[in-house]
């Protein structure tokens, strides 16, 4: 039997996840355009992207393994969104200014 019952807290989490996904898609598009252009800026962005992803995933993995994400599915989702959100939003703002 499925025990998932959406409530207002879940709806907030889902909206935040959707927003993060939209921001991430924008960052992917902007990075792809920048990297496709080639040159020094493209190399720096590719290196930055790789470094950020490796670091963020290692940090989140550590949080998960040490119980830092909590033991409730919604809380873990909220903390994961909070972990990635600021970096994704900062990248979106930074890359949007380049256009």
C-alpha cells in the first residue's frame, strides 16, 4: 500500500524542486552555449563546472552517509534542494550576465 499522502509541505518541496530544475536547465543551456564557443572562457567554464559538480556531489554524499539529510524523505529532499540551490542560482545569474 502506498503511504505517500501529499500535503502543503510536500507541495512546497515539489515547487522548490521544480524551480531548481528550471534553474538547472537554464544553467545547462547557458554553459553549453559558452563551451560551444570555444576559447579560454570555455575551458575555464568547463573546469569550473567539473570542479563544482565533483565537490557538491561529494559534500551531499557525505551528508547522506552521516545522517545529515535526516531520516524523513521530505526533509531529505528539502535539504538536498537547499544544498544545490544557491550554487545553481548563482551560476544562472553569473552566466546570464555574460550574454
